[in-house]
């Protein structure tokens, strides 16, 4: 899975905001803010990765077990799918 083309993340003060680019600007009608963890996962999703890769990467970054992050990663992915920002 990966982020669909046409979307980037920009840092605005202390927040990270999903920004549509090119023709996606007209299709995107909401604002999505990401925290530091969400931004980390977004950067991983700029490449085609698996759910397990996301969990392992996040766990390594924050020095916790992959099992501890599975629910949060699943929620994040579900939110991106609801916003139509991710492709399988």
C-alpha cells in the first residue's frame, strides 16, 4: 500500500498538514493534520510498503514492540482509506 500520487505533507509551525497538489487540489475538500507519528507513517507510505513493515518501522523508531503499535497503525490506515489517500 502507498499514498496516492498528488498529495504531500507540509510542516506548518508545529503541525504537519496533508496538501493536495496539481489536479488533486480540486478534488480534496478537507484538512488533515498529522502528528509526528502520523508524519513518520506517511513518509513510510510514500513507498509501496506492507502493514507489517509500517508496524516494525514505527516500533523501531519509538523503541517499542510491533505488537504495541498494530492497533494504532490500523486506525491510521483506515483513516487514510476513508479520506481516499491510500492505494493498496
